[in-house]
């Protein structure tokens, strides 16, 4: 059976991606600026392999950029993902505003 792609289905996929508490934490943390993996994991206390999985998923989805810094990798939000003025993530289909 062929999956029919609609704007609503695409939006639901994005919302599923950010509905994971770990991924949402990572996005919220990186809204303050780039962080290396060790800094990201400091507030999570999860295994390195699980953190790597979440970072890879967010990067492949276009939410994150990565840059090697010596032996570490720093992650940052991709341009256009975070609206600092509104403290909101631009998800493409909608905006996710954080409570202040």
C-alpha cells in the first residue's frame, strides 16, 4: 500500500520527532547556543549511544548542524529553526513556543 503524503502527515511526522522529551530538551538547550556533546549530556544522564541516536535523528531531520572542535563535536540549531524573539522553534508546519 502506498503512503499518501499530505501536509498534515508531514506535520505529524515533525511533531512526533519533537514529542520525545530527550529531543525536545536538546532543542531547547541548543536554543541558548552551540554545545558539545558532553555539555548536552550533562543534563540528561543517558548513555552516550542513546544521545548519539537522538542527535543523529535531529541532524538528519534538518534541525541540527554539527562541527568538529578538536576531539569533540559541537551541535547547534540549523538557521531558521529558532525564533529568539518569540522563544519558539520553527517546525515548518507550526511553531512551538516555550513557556517562560
